[in-house]
C-alpha cells in the first residue's frame, strides 16, 4: 500500500508506491500542508486503482520521471502492463525459505533459547518441506488450510493418534507469523489473515489433596524431602525450582526470588515477565530451605543439585523418583506440574486472598486463577452458600431463612405474622 510522505531535508511531499514489483518514489515541490497532503492522497488512490486494474500509465502521472521512462520502454499495452506487474511482483518477493531465515535471525535476540529451538524445529520438520521454495505472495489461503488439514493426519508423540489442536496451532502460528511480516514488508495481501485458530479442549487439572501431599512428603527419598516441601507449598514450575540458586533465597525477608529457569541443560530468563516474582515462604518452606542449606549451601550455587553440584535433571527426577513413588503409594499417575496446581488449591482452601495467590503463581491477574481452579474451591472450603446463610442468621436471628428449617414450629410462625401485622399498622 502506497503512502504520502515528507522529505526530511526540504519538507516537500512525495509519493511512495509499488509498481511492477518495484518501490517507486516520485517527488513534488509541494510543502507539507493539510490541503496539499489531502490532494496527494486522493491522487494516490487513483494511481493504486489504476495499477490494480492494469491500466496505469506511469508517464501520464509523472511525465518527467526517469523511472517512468525506463518502465514504459518494456510495457506497450494495458494488457502487457497487467501481466508484467503480476509476474514481476511474484519474482520480486523472496521465497518462504529465504525470508524464514531472515525472520528467525531478527527475532532470535528477543526469544528465549527454548523458544528459538521450538520455532526452528517446527519450521524444519513441518513448514519448510511444504513452503520453502514458494514465493511468499504466491501462497494462498487454500494452500495454508490444506497444509493444516494434512498436519492433522500426522501421528502425535507417544501413544497419541494425531497431533493435538494445540500443536497444530503452534505450527500454523509460526507459518502465519512469517507470512504476516512478509506481507507488511512487501505489501501483498496476507492470505492467513482470516484463518482462525483451532479450539483447544480444556484439560482438567488433577491436584493432590492434603492427605496425598502428606503421604508423598513422608515417603519420598530423604534427599528429596525438602525438594517436595518447597515444590508443593510454593507453586514453582520445574525449571524455576531446578534453576533456583542460593543467591535468590532471602531468609531475612523469607522470600524466594524467581529470576531464572533451567530448561534443556541451560539457564534462561523466566517464561515471561510476569513470572519474575517473589514467593513468600511459609514456615514449612522456610524450615525446609534452612535444612537444605546445610546439605548443599556450601557445595553448590544451586539449592537442589546432583552429586556434581549441577541442577537436577527433570527427566531423571520424573523417571527415577516421581513416578516410582506414585506407583508405590498407589496414587494416580500425574505430571509433576500438578504440584503447582496443588499449591494453588491449598492456598484457596486456606482462604488466602486471590490477588496474593496470583502474585505467588506469577499470574498478572486473578482471571486465570478463577478460571482454572474455581471448581475446586467449593469442595475444599465448603463455600457453597452456607457461609452466607450463617452470616444472615448471626445478624438476623428471626430471618425467614432460619424459619425454613423450623416449618413445624407453628408458634414461631404465628409470632412472626403478628409482629409483621403490628408493624404495618
């Protein structure tokens, strides 16, 4: 899409538009005033309409233009102009594969390493084999939808029959982000603009109840007891806990400072800015960390580490400690991430402020808290309306709510009726 712009050195207006795949700039002697800009914008609309229809004659609009003379030598008729514009435009844009390299290089500086690796993996495995050699402005919406349909037929990881909607959205999201950026730079219609994301089924969480938490902490290996206490009662993610360093433990203020995460063998910035937070230590967590300091505080910078002083390996923990322990205790197999959900539900059960809980979890608002955990609150806290009844009854002993449970007490009902009648009189 063209524009009317101003020269920085002279303040004069000029046209900028694309014709036959070329970026064209035509200068004027008009100063930048509202009236001049308005007139030029009207002229630009006519120019772009003529280009779209294949009826644009460059020299009719800009008879002294060097670019116009050069382009006009190669185009003899309106039909030739339309064909030439289309063909040059397709050649002028890079291929998907070429621009994908540029897009990755430009975004690498703002991504976590894990995010970059994920993007590269999706591109190499799924997207580039399909679109690498295609010109960006030659990719259609129909091709993108067909690509997603073919992805949906692929087997998923493990024992899954197909790739999940979440995975499909992630792969398509990468392809769409590249096409969108290219459409902005090379000024062609974005074919993915109206493609909707697939609906992702809601996964029910499966937190542990307090009895199960107690069983796990009591029966886990001794060298993992402090680890389990901190994990269950702080809501930290695996990477946050495995990457936790002693310099981020503030015993004086009784706070855990979440500043880093350890993922795939490297320390990185947390999942997002909201994950940068201070977790308040409960008494049990404070005691566990004090005990852990005696064990690892003088041998490693990491709070929880292996015999070499390096961070714990997540797969080693799940395969050799977590799942064997659940089987031993005859508990349903659940991902370690459920310890995070457990912390949230236990805090809610204790009646902690939702705003405080959201901060401890690293959520920027309470929206996710209520959406994910609300169904567990009534079961844990008995907030099923009975608290409101107790409030009303304690303040208004003669309220009708109380009488609903004493329907056989005719004297009480008669008394209420007489009192109401006297009041009306």
